[in-house]
């Protein structure tokens, strides 16, 4: 996309009101999703642990945790509510179910938007860089990595959340950013507080029986969707590209997956429309389909769109070691299509 195209498109989206956040709308979304989540937790008390209905409800609650994370994501961008402090307040509240500390996430996510596609600068690509730099890996490590990949165990998602978000206060302390480290640590304590309280009241066994599978389902869904966004697209480093990519270039290093719009809203609040988000990070989630439609109308040739199910199935057939090295097979490349005019 040219700078002129981007500027004209942005002006159109502003005119259409897509950048506007409304406190009432944001509150309705948070209250609605939180009510579904809390109602589901209450519903578990009426079911026999480990029965089919019990497990099915836990899986549904895992998707609710993911949607609460998406709301936290928009709060983190200050785009869910018009009032800035409301974004922080409800961002902290929605960070609790998935144990994703808001301020640690902000420390990671803002540089991600600035340096996306440049692997040694983007904090989201830290694991890729360390894997590449090590050069040699033991046979046991690679075998374990491939087993986790084939079984679709969300170990990479859990590792990322711990290393990038929960260990963030320690990195900030080493950098001498003590005030910011305290803020990030405070948000981490907020995220863990309800879980610690639950363990104190009912004990570890009951907590893990009722909430452990919910966390597993949430991490599975988190990894399933996030792997789509940038896998195989970290082809630049700061030596080749010392400056960040401009917003109008970021669709070439961000991938969107498509499914029916209603299903995308129900399952993940359109979190699969990732190129749209990178181009316009301050637009609330519920306006992203309109952004996709506007992009289709101007025929963005380097937009990367893939079918959600087919891409995930193809990606899991790749060697995870090659994925970490940004070496994707032609089968993956063939799935990527530009947007067609509606």
C-alpha cells in the first residue's frame, strides 16, 4: 500500500467513525462477556466433575477467557473506552481470568507494533531469535519440540506468557526502570489475585479440577489464533531494516485469517483480522470487518489472507524447527491470498 492510499483510507475510516470508542459500548461488552464467564463458572457447580457436560462447559469457558483477553487487548490500546482511565480499569479486570498482566502485556505489545516483522527488535519474536542463535539443538530437545507441535500442546503460548509478561518486572528492574517495574508488578498481582484467593478458599485440587482445564482451553485457543498472525513472516532484521516499518507497510508482515463474520465475532471478537489491526491499531475490534471491506475495495496486493482451518492444519504439518527459523514450505505460501473486491 502506498502512503497516499493509506492516508486516503485512514481519512475515510475516520469519516465513517470507525476510530471512535464509546464508553457505553465498551461497558456493555465487558459486562456481557464477564456475565457469560461468571455464569458459566456457576454452572459448573451443578455438573459432575469430569463428565462430558462439565468438560464441554470448561472448553466454552476457555473461549470466553480468550474473548476477555481480546477486550483487555483493546483496553491496552486505549481503544475500547473513550475515557483513558476506564481502559486501564477494565483492562485490569479483564486480565484476571487468563492470568495476563495488563502492564506487562503493554510493555511487550507496544514495541511489537513498532517493530513487527523485524525479528531482533520485536519482543514477540524473542523465542525465534534465541532458537536461531543457538544453531545446534540436542536431538531430545528437537524431538520434544516436534511432539508438542504435533499434539498441539500450548506449551509455546504458556512459555511466551511467562517469559515475556510475568518476568517483565525483573527485566525492567535490571534496566533500572524501577517505577515502571513496580507498575508492571502491581498489575501482575491484580491478575493473579482472584486465582490466589480461589486456591486459598477451595484448595489446589478443587481449583485445578474446575479451572485448570479452562486455562488449558484458553491457552490452546490463544496459540491457535496467534500462530496465524506472524509465523514465517519475520524475514527482516535491524541490520537490513534499521527503521521500523511504517503502518502502511505492516500488512506484508501480518497475516489475517478469514471465517464467516458472525462466527469470528462469536469465537474471538475478530482477533483473526490481524493485518487490519496492525494497519489501524486504534480501531476497536468490532469495526475490523469494515476495515477489511475497505481494504478489499482498494485492492491491497500484498495483503496476506488465509482460510482459518486450512491454514492451521497446514501449519501443523510443517516442521516446528523450520517454523522457528522462518522457513515455510510452498504449501503455506499457496494458502496466502490477497483480498478480492467485494
